[in-house]
C-alpha cells in the first residue's frame, strides 16, 4: 500500500510537464506603458499627416515644423507597426509548414517568427532607408514629369514661331519646304472686343484638329472644336456671344478650358476656328518636326522661335533645379546602400546563435543544402516584410505630405502633384535586398561549414 500511494502521488504531481523556461522561446510581453506609448506615436503620426494636408504650409512664411516632424513620425509609426505585427503572418505560415513532412521549412519559419528584438533592429535601419529612397525616387520622377508638362505648356507645339505682324505667305511656304519640317499649322492671335462694350479678351484662331494632331501624345491638349469657341472660365455662361475681330462674328460656346498651351493660362481668352476669319492675318506658326531653330530664325527674322525641347532644357539646366534633382538621386543611392547594410546586419547579429542551432541540427543529419535553406527562411521573411512596408511608406509619403511639399519652382512653376506609380525602381530595390539576403545566407552557411562541431558545441550542450 505504501508503494502504491507513492506511485499514485508521484503520478499526480507530475501529470503535466514540468514548468521551465527557454530563452530562445519565451519572450517578455510589452508593458502597458510601452503599448500606450507606441499607440500614441501612431495616432500622432496620422493626426499630423491629416493636419498637414488640411491646413497646408504655415501662413507665417517661415519653416513649418510639421514638414519636418510628420515624415519622421510616419516612419516611426510604420516601424513600430512592423515590429509588432511581423510575427503574426509568419505564425500562419508556420502552421501551414507544420502540416508538411519537410522539417526545414517549419524550423526556418519558426526561428524567424521567434526572432529576438535584437535581431529585429535592422528593421529600424532598413525601413526608413528604403522608405526615404523610394520617396526620393518618386519625387524625382514627379519633378521630371512635371518639367516635361511645363515645357509643353510654355510652347504649345514641338516648335512655335511667333511674330508681332503678319507672316507673308511666301515665307510660310519656304518654312514648309525647310528640312525637318513635317507639318505647319497656321494661327492668328490678337486682342478682340467681346460684345459691344469695353470688354476685351485674348483670342487665337487656329485649326484645332490639326493642332491636336501635332500635339500627339503630349501631356497637354485641347478638346475638339469645329465651330463656335472654347472660352476661359471667366467667359463661361455667355451662350452665343459676338466678338469684334476684323469683322463682327457670332460664336456659340462649345466648351470651357483652363488654359491654351503655349499662349494663355489666366484671364479672359478664347479659341476659335481659323475659318471664322475672312482673311486670316497669320502671325503664328505651330510646327511639327525637328527643323533647325537657327534656320527658322533666318527665314522669319522678325519672329521669336522656341521649341519644346529647348524649353525643357532651360527648366532642367536651372542651377537650383539641377542641384535638387542630383540631391534626390544621391539620396536614393545612399539610402539604398544603407538598406543593404541593414541586410548584412541582420545576418551578423544572429550569426553565433544561428551557427549553434545549425550545428545542433548537423548532429541530427542536416545536410549543407538544408542548412542553406534554413538560413534563407530565417532571414528572408524579415527582409521581405520590411521591404514591402518601406515600399508602401515611400509611395505613400508624397500623398501624405500633400500640399506641404511645394516643388513648383523646380518644375517650371507648375505644381508637382502627378506622382505616377512607377514600380520599376522600388521593385528593383526590393529584389536587390532579397538577393543580398539569399547570397548572405549562402555565404553564412559556407563560413559555418568550415567550423568544426567541437568549436561550436561543448560537452553538455548536446541533449
């Protein structure tokens, strides 16, 4: 009976596994103060971005602190969210991997999900570096696109010839025969009387259909017009009205336009078909082709000759504009290099512990190829998750900052707002980081292979 009591008592005491702790599995839960502080940072970042978009820059004309604090707060918020949420999607993949027969995938993803806070420190380098580099690339591309739009807006055609007086028909014919000239569209500009009072407006008479053809795929253009007139917002609501220009002409309003490329951007103006003039006094030539500007100036000495390409070069060659563009390029390259350093750090920080774990598994029959796959699966998830978050942060910062970033002085006085979603450079950066992570994992495995198990494991380490 005494023996039976001792056996039953022992079974009851040890009916569950003994409680123990392992430093590679147990993780301390964050305190309430820390969680509150992190939530506060995220809320303040979002509120700051909203206020910056709502009110724009400070009206005082000085430096707006929001323009400096908001990007930093958004980056910190993204990093905190990534650090907190990073393990959860990995745990889902761990569960899926546990159902398979291969142990390498399960072990690699498990070690990635149980990564210590020290091994996640590269996130604090990789995410801001990649986010800011993508942001710089997007802004640089937006400036380049707006510069091209501004050059077309300034000229209105591949080449424009503008004279104060009428250009003779013989001169126009010589321009048509000039080498490089593909098409010439005739136009007449002038100031007209609106109605019978003292109201005046700028006007251009032109074949709109031909003008639209020479513009082609340019970022500016005009709606079709066969009769009537296209008017500026200040002339809207007139219905059918009359103008005085060489003769009295009645015109019906066919549309409202904000600007006329190459001619008018504000005030009262209108576009009419050149056929409304009994005898057009042509003083403007819109030319398609790559004719030499010097030859055009020689043929029409009293005119001003400009081209879209020369206007674009003038905008790009401005010293301040060129400096800003090159600064953005340098920032993109430098921060991409910092992102690569973060990948290397992620390999170096946990190198000793990883080598010890691989050595344990080598005693159980882990092959070299399996060790490489194990290291890749441990490192790559953090790199990919952080890279995707950095990519989203960089693409979202231009929209988040909104009116707080005024780059019009570097883009021909046009507001830079068309941040097109070009994923080539961000995708190249992400792919490069992933490639470096894979190569680093293979290099780490190769280095670990040279070390003997006795150099890593000691007596008592083996189970």
